[in-house]
């Protein structure tokens, strides 16, 4: 046995959503030889109306995998499961029941290799995951802390946000090893301690993929990622109105209405696409944007999309947040429509640069993670 541990991932994303940190790490660990059970997003809050389609799909997957008993394989040594767990662990009896059911389900779906250590690796600050780690007698609990979960709860009550903030603190205390994607998040939450390691996102490597068969004019300005309450849609609309001879393309799942953008003739809403198609879109853009609203959640975010853009040599214009500042001058920072337009004009004239990673590759980043896990297991 070459690789020393197997992993149960509690991911903050579903497997078929656009590629994020959990997907990259899971596939890299499996490539090294780990058996990976990828447990899809359990959710830290009850869903809102814009997410009902995703929830319905999740219920169908849960019913299918529950009926078959077995999870389904999605990649070599990676299998996916879709349990349903109510995010109400502040009620002790629900926490006990959820922990028992989830541990039982995971145990039935594990295919551990003889002699391999068991690592529970979570992106979710849910107390029940620590309970599952104890029930499964896991050798290590890793918390890969990529976002400020409580700050992301737009529309939630202050009591709900405080509750999830407390869950984050409980998960930090329970974890044997903590990776933090954003140094700014670590600084603001004052979470520095000996078992906490700041490890930013890795950078993907550009690859050849078929370009989308779409008839549009150039220059084309692109956005790839989830379109949420944090995406500044008014800014995108202003940019599209100011440059009617340009094309603007939004690629990714949307949980907010996009009526105004859909009605604009030079804006394409491409929706969620599989990973190969996303590569094709990135290769077809002339410049890319990071149009976020500046909120406490975004100020500590580490946008993975920036590294994807730069891996394809795209000139990038982004809002000014701490985790992006280190990437200047390759990324231009702007605030408001006028600064964005001026920066985009310069980006289009400048054109693509060399297709080179802006950070350690995911392979290199996971090498670092594995080294830390090996030391913790020892």
C-alpha cells in the first residue's frame, strides 16, 4: 500500500457543480491512491426559493443511492453519496439522530483499503461531522476552512448567523488539522493556533478544449462562477450597456434572478456547464471580470476564478479585495462602473498574456496538504 490514508470528504459543493476547492483536492488525493468518499453538500442552512431546483435534484440522488445502498463512482477511486441532513443541529435530539444516521450511512458506503488510516475532511462547519468522525473512530479530522460561512448567510436572521459562527468555532476546536484558504479570513477571525495552516487555492493548468459553438462578436468579456447575491449584477449590466459592441458571457449556476441581463442583446447567460466546457469558454474569452459586491463575506474570500483566468493568460479586472491584491499588476483592481470600464479598455488593448499559473498548481498544493496530514497522523 503506497498511499497511507483514505478520506471521507464532507464537501461544501455537490460533485456536479462547477469545480471548486473540494473537487480539486478530492481528485488529487484519489490520483495518489486514496479511496475517496465524496459526501455532497449537507448545507448549513435551510434552502431559499432560488435553490429549490438544486434541492429537488439532491432529493432524487438521495433516493437513488439510498435504494441501491451503494454510492456511485464518478472518477477513479472517487465515489459520491448524497445524504439528507437537516441543518438543525442546535436541537440536541436532531444532532444525535443525524449523527447516528450519517455515521451509519457512511460506514456502509466506505470501501477502505486494508491498513489505510481514515481521515475525515470537512469543508462544512457542522458539529454533526465531528460526531461522525468520533463514531467512525477516524484517525484525523481535517477542517478545510475556505469561506466565512456565517457571513455568507444572506437573508438569514442574526440568530442563525451567530449559530453558524459558533459551529465554525466548534469545528475549529474539534479539528486535528485546519487548512485556511484565505489569510485575511484567518487574520479577521483571530484563529491562529499551532494546528492551523494557511494554504491558498491552487491554480489549474490550462488545457485544450473545444470552444463553445456560439456566434458572438469580440472582444468577449467573461465571468465564470456561481452567480449569487454577492455578484454585482448591476455592475455587469452597466458594463454591457456602456460597451454595446462587446460580448459579455456569464458561465455558472445562478441562484438569483437574471431578467435584466437576459434581456440585453450583448449578454449571454450560459448557465452551469461541465468542466470541459468551462475550459472551452475560458479559452474563448478576451478578458475576464470578478464583479463582486464588497461585503464582509467577500472581503475574506479567495476567488478561485482569478487563478483560472490567469492560467489561460486572460487579462483580469477585479473588485479590490485583500486576497486579490497580491496578484497585481496581473490583475487590475477597480471600483465602480467607470473604473471597471477604463480597466477593461486597457485589458482588451493589452490582450492575452502568457498562460502561466498565478500560484502553486493544485498538484503542488495537495502535496503540501498531504505532508501536513502525514505529520498529524504521525
